[in-house]
C-alpha cells in the first residue's frame, strides 16, 4: 500500500482498506474504560410562571459562559455558524448543544461507574449553580413533554442547518428527533476485532430491553400519544439508511471491513471545510471515488477527518464510533442516569454475563427482534416477554458487576447503581408509567380531556417532575 497523501493538514484516503485502521487504532488491550453521555432540555421559568423552551442568545449562551467563567471549562474549537460559542471542554469531557438547545454532557472515559457517578454529581452542582439564578431548569426525559416544534429555538450550528434541510426528505419525524428528543448513552472499549463483534452484536440484541427499562417519554405537547418511549418511536421515522438495528450484524461473521462497507453506502450529510458545512448527499463510497466540487469550483477529496465526521452521522441503536456506543435509552433523572453504564458494563465487561445474555436473545429472527423492540417502546415492562427478559438481563448484569468487584470508598460494588432498575422491574413500571401515574392523580380532569400538560400549572408541574436534580454519589 502506498504512503497516504497529505493536503492542508488532512490525510487523504487512498483506499477503502485504510478505513479499517480507524477501528484498529481504538483497540485497548487492557483497562477498558466507560464513558457516559446525557442530554437535557432547558426551560426558562418566565415571570408569568409559564415555562418556555430556552433560546440561544438569552439562555443557552449565558449558561455556557457562566460554566466557562465560574468552573474552568474551556471554549471548544468547534464554533457556530457565525463563530458562536457552542461547546466547552474540560479534563476529557465536553458540553455540547443538540439542535433544539438540549445540553449534553459527554463524560470523560473513566475507569469505573463510581467515577461516572461523581462526574455527573459535579455536573449537576455546576449546572444548577449557574442555571438557578437565571431562572432556568434542565429536565431529563426522552421527548419534550409539552413544547411544539415552533416553540423551540434552533442552535446556530452549521451541521444542523444541513440536517434540518435534508433529514425531512428521509423521515417524517426527523425534525422531532432533532428538536424534541433527549437520550442517555454509554460507551465501551474492546480488545480486538472479535471482541468488538461480540460486544456489538450482544448490545444490539438486547437494545430493545434497554429501551423498555429506560422508557421515559410518555408525553407529547401535553398529551399522551401512547408509547412509553416516544423518543424511540420517533427515531424509527428519521432515516432508514442510518438508523435501526443493523440486521446484517446478526448474519454470518462480523468484521470491521463489513462495518466499513455498511458506512460507505450510507449517504453523507455534508463535507466540512474549516467551519463551513457543504451539503453533499451521496454515499461516502461515491465521494471517495469522485470527490466533491464546491460552488467555487474547488475539488475536495475524501480525508480521514471526513470519514470520522461521516461515522458520527450514523445513528443505529448501537454503533462503533470507534468505541461501542449504546444509544437506545431515553434521558433519565439524576437518580437513575448511572444505571445505564452500570447495566451495560455488567453485561459487556464480564464474559459469563455476556454469554448468558446473548443466549437469551440469540435464537430470535430479525422479525422477532423488531417486534420485541416495538413492544418495548409501546408497552415497556407491561409486556410479559419484555418484563421477563428485562428481569433476567438485570440479574445477569448484577452478577457481572459483583464478579468484577469494583468498590467505592464505602465498600459498595457498582451493582448498587442497578437498584433503581430493580425497583422498577419489581413494580413492572417504567419511568414513563411512573410519570403517568403521578400526573393522573394530580391532573385527573385534564387527563380525561386528553391534554394533561398544556395548562401553565401543568407545565410547571412537568418541569418540576422531570428536573435533572439531586446528587448521584
């Protein structure tokens, strides 16, 4: 293979064979780490008492500036359309903005879930310290409980301008996904290609159960549309090219080359040069072969940076980025947010639990996988099969964490972070069904009318219920 070319500081891709190297470089033979990400909706508590979605200039920018000035976060090199501040960095973690002003903490890769717990406790304390004086609350749920699309302010990021124009041509609910959904995600390492394959396949296999356990989005515009995870139901109508369960992962032998082939055939969103995003909606394979000619007549060839950016625009339920990222959970409150990395660690980083969890779903056809996923998002733990499998999954994860035996300063293993999920399963209740039960009691008349969350008092109650608050450690 010839030596790669360089131009403008970006290494050109000479052959698709080079792309496998992106996964190779991410291998960690030992000391596998954990990363956790969580998104939250911001609400401004107006003088008239009616909570409204935050706006960039009035609320989001001052929040970022306060975190920078008071707590030592540094401005990221990533900038907005006109150079706006849109991201912060500190000690391997970042704070970024989703399209509708959702604030995301992408935690640093850390050795234990205990460390993640402490990281999120610090994040809550800092965010609360800057938000409360500004009259801003941050809520954690999978779908915005009352805001319409029109009420939400678009963030000034170039990539979102391109996605805003393109994705509605691919799915009816793409803009809902961008503006009105929030998630919590967990990221894990692998030793080699075989282990990456096993972990990717396992987590795709049980992803429907994760959706059920963390289902936390029963409201839409103050109404109850039906699904316990409206966020998950929304993602099904975004873009069939880049979302879903990846049926080929369950067929035959997995390889990084096969994942590359999948990614090469997904249409791109854009080509980024400097801070400008050029819309370009052809499969990456075609861009690699032909390049892109911009409006000024300049030809751009595919670089490693283009590839890495493209890989960040693939949205299956579990993806390689190049670490393994589990994406099927709704955003959840502070007392449960660390349950996702704990659950996944107990399954992924313990070989016995990995094997047993895979055995539980190995024999399902792809049609059965899709059906289980549908029932998980619609009915949550009220579905008998979803409940039984979720109970078993939690048992396996707890056993794995106990065997790993990573203890905090008080002698507790990471299995303690599963306690909240155990209590849910015992009651056969998702976070969404708990929320519905709470508001049925408080706003019975509005529920009977089918609109429990549109009045000012109901909006305030929803904000109070879903506010991301409370120490985790």
